[in-house]
């Protein structure tokens, strides 16, 4: 599902902040929760890039 680039960028920023929180809580970049959040952020970044290319 593609979205408006502005909306997607807001979601990227929220996911990035969440990843920092998770990393701070678990302390390791290799912790499964940190990796999971990183993957979510990657997906949103890909969506954002796709939105920007199509607009």
C-alpha cells in the first residue's frame, strides 16, 4: 500500500524513534526486538522512496 510521501515520512520518523527506544532498552543492536524494529523502519523507508519516485 503506497501512501502520501508526507504521511510516510512521519511514520518513518516515529519508527526511527521507536528503534532508538528499543535499542536503549535491550542494549544490543543484535537483539531480536531491535532487529524487528529495524526491519519495520527499512520497510517504511522503502515505501517512502517509492512514494518519492512516483510523485
